[in-house]
């Protein structure tokens, strides 16, 4: 079960993600309104978009792919920062927050675990916002490509893919609970 501060963070994160997803929908709407109104011709008769628009859309699709890697890397780095230092004898250095395996859990174990959980929640928020910002950037590149080529196809494909990636990365309590549960494992 999630704690109240984590639930509040998750709700505020969902609001930020909703705003960024609305931006993607606005980009798609702008493509339809600005470019689609000029395209009133059958798809077979539409000319090919220029190469620069294709390359811009290709770059946007690469940003969408890389956003998943950015999310994982931010979370992995946060977990690596909290890993206990490895000593030659297995003992912790003096003044360390990491109790040794032999010492067991002491009375200061709870504040340390709360700090670790707070750090993981913050890393989850950062990773999700960074991912959604990259996906919004990709959708904006799709809008730019559609405006430059006067063909809405590539822009709508990029916006749709970006929106699907946002749905896949939407902040869920289960994702945050999995990340917090890893503290017993790590």
C-alpha cells in the first residue's frame, strides 16, 4: 500500500503528464486544422513529402524510442547512488548510513529506508517528466514536419506514436509500488 506523500506525488505527476499529453493532442489538432484543410485530395494523388520532412519525422521517432531509455537510465542511476559501498572485508566505513549485514537492522533503519523511498519517488517523478517532455518534443517536431511538407501523414503518425508512448508510461501506482518494493531486494 502506498503512503500518503507518494500518492500526492503521483497525483501531481499525473496532472503534469496530462498537460503534456494535451500538448500532443493540440499538436495533432493543429496538423489537422492547418495542413489537413489544404489537403482535400485523395491519398493516392498526394505528392511525396520532401526529404527534410521525412528526416525530421525520423528524428522525432528516434526521440520517442530514446525516451524509454532515458526513463530507465534515470531510475537506474538513482538506484546505483543508494547502493552500499563495497569494502574488502564487507564492513561499512565509519559514519556510513549502511549497516553491515552482520549488524542487522538498528534503530536508525526506519529513517534511512524513508530517505531511500523518498529518493526513489523523486527519481520516478523526474524520469516520468523527462520522458513526457521528450515525447512532447517529438510531437512538436511532427507538427513542424507537417507544416513544412504540407502533408499531414508523417506529423499525425509521430503525434499518434508519441501519445501511445505516453499512455504506456502513464504514472501508475503499481509502477511506483514496484520501484519502492525493490528496496527490500536492494
